[in-house]
C-alpha cells in the first residue's frame, strides 16, 4: 500500500481523459497508467526477494553480499522509474502532445525491466542454494541425473542434418560443428558447492530444453537452403475513431535449394498485410516496390540484409565475376546487360511484379556503391533526375498505381507523382467503425483452385518439402 497511493491519481485522470477523447491519444494515456501500475508490481517483487534473503540457510553463502548489492541496485532503478512516472503523470495532466512522454515511458519501462531481471536472478540463485543446503546429497544426485540426460540424448537425427548442411555449405561448417558439439557437451563434475550451484543452473536448463535446442539447430540448417526477399507492395493508414491503424503489405519470395550441387531449386511466393507501428510505417514509406529485406542462400536468417534495395539486384553477379548461378552479363552495343537464366525467370517476374526492366552495368555499379556505404539506391541517374525505384520511383508508380497507398494520395508529395486513377485491387479503404480489412493471404504457385495456401516457414529442415507444385524447379 505504501507504494501504491502515489499512483492512484493517474487512474482517475485516465478515466477523465478517455471520456473527453481530446488531447493525448487514449492509447498513450493507457500506456502511462499501465506502466505506472507495473512499477508497483515490480516494487512488490523486489521486496519479496529481499525478504527471502532472511532465510538462515543463505547466511554465510559466498554470494550473499552480492545478492544484497544487486537488490539495492534494483530498488535504485525503481526509484528512478518512479520519478519518470511522476513526470509522466504531470505531462498527462496537461493533456497536450509532448515528445518527452514517449521518451520517459521508454525509460521507465527499461528501468523496471532491469530491476526485475536483477531480482529474478537473485531469486533463482537463492532457491538453488536453499535446495543444496537442505540436502546436499539429493542436490548432487539431481545434477548427475541432468548430466546423464544430456549424454543420453539421441543426437543422431540432428547430426545427420548438420553434416549434410556442412557438405552443402562449407563456409558454415565450423559454426554448425561448434553448435552440434555444444548440444551434448558436459563439464566435468564440480568439486565445490559454488561450482555445483553454477553447474546446476546451466545443466538444468539444457537438460530440460535438449529437444528444443536440437530443433533450433535443425531449423538453422534449413535456413541455409533458402534465399528470400521481402518486397514492400503497399502501405495503409486507416482511422478508427481516434485510433490510427498502420499496416504494410509484404510479398515474400522464397527460393529453396532442393539439390545444392545440381543447383536445383523451386520458388514460392506469399503476400499478406501486417500491422506495424507508426515508426515502422514511416521508416519504409519511401520504399514501396523495394526489397526491404533480403537473405542469400548459405546464410542464417539472422544474417539478412535490412537496407532497402531495388528488387532482384542482390541476385546479380559483379561485372568482374561475369556470371553466377542466376544469370550472366551479356554485351550488346557497347554496354553490358544482366541476363537471367531460364530456370530463374519466375523468380525474376515475382521480384519485379511481372514487368522486368533489364539491369545495366552502370546502374548495378551505382547500386553497389550505395550498398557499400549502407545507403539505399533509388536509381537516380543524376542528382536532379526522377528516381526509378522506391515509392516515388517511375517504375513503382506505374506498377503499383492501384495500391492503397496511391489511392489514398500517398504519392502526392512527390514531384514525380503520376495521376493514375486505377481502382485498388485490395478493395475500398476501411472506414471508421467498419469491418476489419481482408488480410489477403498469399498464394503458392501451382496450388489447385480452392486449396488452402500452405506457404513456407523459415528454418524448415532441408529434407522437408512443401506440398503442391511450384514453378522454377530445374529438372
């Protein structure tokens, strides 16, 4: 109760502001109230952790002083969070937009989570020490059982997948081998109580998650067999009363390697709407028609490139290399043009929204220059020329003219905007109070009419194959 009285006022304020629906958005007011309430729960948790240190079994343990210090730090974090909460309450009372609100809210949440993490760490350590002090023999027996569980785990299935991936993707051999070794590695038996406690913390977690860890390693192997691109095809901002809903439509194009030595692949496509934050919406507002993320085969999903780039450029070989498995540079009339191999024409069409324009060598060189500096290439031939790619690009505006973004006037701010008037293929804009928008789930090429789109999951093991027929496979 002593911590709670200070924050009763925001609850009353929230109700009042929600009723008038003016000033600050109700969602932001709600966040402030909820975060302040979470601080009270965190204070109670730290108090409980501090009380648990009074257990006689914990006195004299090597880490006792460290636990005290950690909880003192946690309480200091929460005092700072309370200060943020008081300032937030004052700003909410003003009921006017203020950039400090979001910053203070984020800082309050960060401090609370830091305090909880410290308290939870102390709780976990003290529980293990109490268990050990109560019955050292039983604690040691439990540790031996966990060690045997790890040693007895059947690693053969995941080892088979890993060794196949190491053959197909030699550059990842050392990484995969170290992960496979770590899966069943067990330290030698501990000799001191502190070592026993430390081993139980790691061995207990590993013994209980062996299956999950093995599955994760298999999934990582499966990621190596896929290249994928996330193409931003549309953006939508809809108003529902005082709330604004932000969404982006992504077309994910995936090419899976069925046989790496033979370079046999198949390509799938999936397209759908996804709710995003306002910040995420604005971060890609210039990138319709672009690949806002790309991953090459032979890499993990965590290694994907997230700098927007023109679709398809990532598959083009450097002029010095001349060619790769996707195509080659052909030379005509004194210039070089990228030519796709026949088996990747479906991939090309999906990436370019079925209207491919050949990539010239000077354009590719400009793209690589931008890529090396971490910036986005939009295809301007000169600084004052119209961009070719991205939301305001000439290519994009002619091929995405029926998107929600265009129909809502999203291109009007561009000096290169066209006056297209095509109707949106996705239907009418959602109206306040109306039904939710159709998510328009993606499709798989070759799917039978009426069949459910099965899509494709990242990280699928290389042996797993999606149902249905797919274009793009080499025979």
